[in-house]
């Protein structure tokens, strides 16, 4: 029983790491996730093979020891004791090797994620320059709105809308933990952070944020569009917060439909603001301001977000080690 238990412990730990990675890589990083999945799938197969070999060797040692005990006596007992010590040392070495491989695989995933964040950030920082995927500074700034609207649309149409409209009643996040509404709220808060100038900014937009610049620009239409986006953003967060809980039991409640309507209005408001910004493409004065927006977005939102994800994943790894590995 002890040998099979040890094998299961190795396999379960590796699977737990895979689940940890799935939770950690989520923010527009699908390619990195698929690479991570392949890496850990290979690790699981390797661990399985090592564990099977390890158990077989241990059983063989036990069989040999039993036969010697039957045919000999005190000499055999001494031999069995020596073999037992060797077996324990072998198991310990195998465990350390598996742990080392898991750590290396996870570190590779973290490095890949940070590599992706740097590439993404560099495109913003070098917008309008050769090599960047953004042909102008303004186009990169507008990508912040496009990213926010993608999240808004997913929350409205899929996360809330799929079960609320009956399109897919099984499409519910955190149905057992019953944290769906918290997930929705956090998703839209991430949009607010991007628009307000930082992952920890929640009160007023910073001077170098997208909304901050649009609010102070000397253009009545752009300023009005920015103010409307602010209003609709707060309204959407309020409607989500007031949804009847838990969502898994009340996904057809009117409050879910109200939240969807508020998200629809928010998306429309951001589309209108994007239209106003587009009118000023090539404007030297605004390009100077938007360059600051892009730099601040990378420094205060993109990099801290990826770093926090990696840090939290390492904390989870350490917790898993404490739970699953006994020294």
C-alpha cells in the first residue's frame, strides 16, 4: 500500500501543478498556455514512467529480501536491512528529481509568460516605429479600449449571457465555490484599471491614463465621451455587484439581465470614445500625450499584472509542496 501511495502522490502533485498553471495564465496569453500544457503533459508522462519503474524496483527488492529470509537467517536479515536502506535512499532521490523537474517546468512557464508581456509592452512603447505592430501611437492607445471591450463582451455574452439567456446553462464560472459574480466584477475592474492608468487605481484616472488625457483635452466631444465612459463603467460595476447571489442558482434573475444591459451601454460608450480618438489620428499634440499613455499603460498595468500572476503562482507552488511533500 505504501508503494502505490507514493506513486499516486507524485502523479497527483504534478496534476495539481498543471491546474495551478491553468489558473495563472489567462490574460490574453493563450499561446503560452498551450505551450505550458504541452510541457507539463510531458512531465506527467515522465513522472508516471519513473514512478512505475521505482515501484517495480522496490517490489523486486522486497521479493528478493523475502526469499533470502526464508532460506537463510541472521545473514539475510542483515542483507534485507541494507537493501531497505538503499531502497529508501533511492525513493528519496527519485522524489527530489521529480520535484526538481516540476520546478524547472514551472519556471519555464513563468519565463515564457514574462517574455510575452515584454513583447506586448514593447509594441506599445515603440508604436509608430519600424518593428512595432502598431503603425501609429494613437492606434496603440485605441488598443486599450479594444482590449477592454473584448473583456466586456465576454462577460456580457458568455459568462453572464450564456446561462442567463438559456444558450448554455452549464457555462457558469465557479459554480461550486459560488464566486461567479466576484469573477464578473473583477473582470470589469481590470478594464477600469487599464483605462484609469494602473492596476491599483480605482478612484480617479491618472493624468497619463487614457481617460485622464481625454478628460483634459481641449475638445468638447472627446471630453464628453470620456465622461460618459466613466459613468457607464461605474454603472456596470454597480449592476454586477447588485446581481442576485449565487449566480449558479439565480442566473435567470432580472438582475443578471440588468447587468448585461449595463455592460452593453459601457461597450457603446467606449466605442464612441474610440471614434472620437480616431478623429485625431496624426495630431502631433495628442500623439505626444498618447505616447505617455502607452508608456504608463505598460509600466503601471501590463508589467505589474504579469508579475503579480507569476508571484501568486510561486506562492501556490510553495503551498502545494508543503501539502504534498513530506521531508
